[in-house]
């Protein structure tokens, strides 16, 4: 990611009032994670899998603070169980920011499943999402995902793809 | 040792704390064992994310003591949270793991701890939660409650309880959504904050 795209993500998170980010690092966002770690206004929590991160974000919601789950889109699959329980069972929302692995242009065979499953899994969970491939749309997409999730009390997602991450 | 007796001992020590709990009969037992904590308890039906949610709540409300009432099945479902708690060292999180060595709510098939080889407290210590213990009597358990509620680092107690459920207890009628609203309104009231506020007029 270019430094300007990293800045746009952090601006979006701050605009949305996020003070805690749970993440499991990946390669497409590799420049983002140290920038989040270094930001004095954001506490980062590194997790062992994304489902655990989703559950921690759910707990942060209950505290009145705002959290985001940042991950590769493969982490969506690891998060399905807590997302379904918290979102559909209790109305506890999690806002996710994920890198779009496996989209057209992907050159790693192992990332193909991530692209094929991302949208069907989001649709199965009825999670609205926006795929952002232009840097100038990042900040607004993140802020709008939070607006929606705090109206619906349900999960939402922003996937960053194209030249934003490659 | 009966889980209900342990719950009553813990309940006596609680007033301002927030509690997140797991699934199955332990939910109805806590509802009866700690009637004064009903609004302050998030009743869930979840396997594997109770202590993670409790940690998130502890991170968001660092001045408030958070109690996680987890289970052997739930903790084994997501052991990674122990490593995250071990690394993050929340100073306000007390974790109880009700270990009845079975999936009691579906009739009692054994969990991994029934073998006698799997020790959740030892796993927790290995994950960096150094204050992790196993209690086999109510007195021992109560001592850990006293310590865990005052500790300045994460404290975990595995309560080895029987697979029986307290008879004739009142069943909770609310679902997860109603429980969330009750809990959130309690947090809003006691913290003087807004979590689920009014819609905009536009």
C-alpha cells in the first residue's frame, strides 16, 4: 500500500471514532499495520485468528468504544461463527476492513479461494459491503460502514482491492 | 463441587462489575444465583467467544472490573484468546472457566478435559496468563474470586464442577437481542455514556 492509502485508512477510522483495532497481519496491508501500531490515538490488539478478533470487537462495542477488525479477506471465513452468533443472534455489530485477495489480477494460486469465497460468504451472512479500488474513496467508505453498522446494529465490511493494495 | 454453589459465592462479591457468560444451563443458573447482577450480565449463547468479548469489554472500559464466565467446551473452542490475553495483560479481567468435563446442555458427552490429560489452567499459564489456577472446593474457588476481583493482571480459575444442574431454577425468558439491550442500557446508565443512541433527523 502507498503511504497515502495508509493515511486514508487511518483518516477513515478516526472519522468513524475508532480507538481500537484488532488485526491479524497480512501481506497486502503490510504497510498499514505498523502505521496503526504507531498511531497514538489507536490501540492495536493482535489476535491469533480473525474470529477471535471479531469477538473482541463485539466486546468493545458493548463498552461504548469503537473498534475495527482489519485482516485479509480469508479472515472472513475464520470469523463466520462469531459473526453469525453475535450479529444474527444478539445484534452486536463488527465493522471489518479487509484486503481483497484473489480478485482479478491475483497471481498467487493459494489466494484464489479467498476471492471466490469472499462475496458469497458476505452475502450468506447478509453483510453489506463495498469494494474500494480508488484511494480517494477509502475514507468515506470506512466512515459510511460505521454509520450503517451503528444504525443497523449489524456487521458491515469494506474490501480494499485493485491499485489501492497492489 | 456444584457450579451453582460457586456462582452464589461469586455473586456475593459482585456489585459494580460487568459479567459476560457462556451458554447452556450455566446461563439459567447465573440468572438465579445472581439476581442483583441480571442487568449487569450479558447472557449469551455462544461457544468460543465469551472470554474474547469479555476482553474487548475490558479493553474498552479499563476502569471497570470485567468477569468472564466461560466453560471448558467454550475455552477449548478458541484457545488462542488465552495467548492474546497473555500478551495484552488486561488488569481488569477475571476469567472463570466452569469445567464440568462434558457438553452438559446436550446430554453430557465428554469434552477433552474429561480424559484427565487436558489441563486448561496449565494451558493458560503456558499462554502467558501466569495467574491461572484450578479450584476443586467452593472455599478454594471463593478465594480465587477474592483475588481475581482485586488483581492487577489477568486472573483465571478453572472450577472443576459436577455435571449436574441446579433443580427447579427459574428459566430466563429473554433472547440474545433483548439481553444485549438490557446490558447495553446498564452500561450506558452506569458509565453515563451513549452506546446505542437516537437516530439522526435527516
